[in-house]
C-alpha cells in the first residue's frame, strides 16, 4: 500500500474544509461546587490551551475548541476529530464574578467564581 504524505497546505485545506462542514462535537461534563467556585471538568483530547476559548456571560458558560488538524486520509472508522468541541451550560445564581481555567492531559477544568456576574468574560485556559 503506497501513499503519498500530504503537504502542510493539504492538511491546512483539509482541516478548514472539515471544520466548515462539521457540527461541533458534544462534550460531557462533571460539575460540582467547591468552596468559592463552581467547577466544570470536561475531556478535550488532542487540543492545546491556545485552541480553547471560554466565555462567561451572566447565567451561561460556553467553551469551545476549534478543529486542530484533519489531514486528508481514508478512515476505516472515524468517530471523533481533533477538536471541533463545544458546550454551553447554565450557571446557577450566585456565580459569575470571574472565571479561571486550565487544560492539562486532555482535561479542561473551569472555575466559575462565586459572586455577582461581572458581565461578559472571555479567556483561554492556561496549560499545566
């Protein structure tokens, strides 16, 4: 089986085409209260902190990651992509004064701080 390695531009073009056509992958979460924060933990495999955006609005938390790479290839089974994740959560009253986040080992951890909502906040997680 002979195959030609795709060029960097082939990978860039294939990634853009895949992201334009794909629906964001759903992300399961665990959410719990810890001291002065609401903690959201979500698996985000194969992305870096620079790929992820977190948006806190009064009453809502949204996080997403763009598709990292989707080189041209013929899959035998293709059940997930390297990114293209998105999730929106309702935030209970009493949280939203700030937001902190980290991404390490494919796990995103978001802390929504207790207190009155501070308006719209957009951050990227730091890496650990």
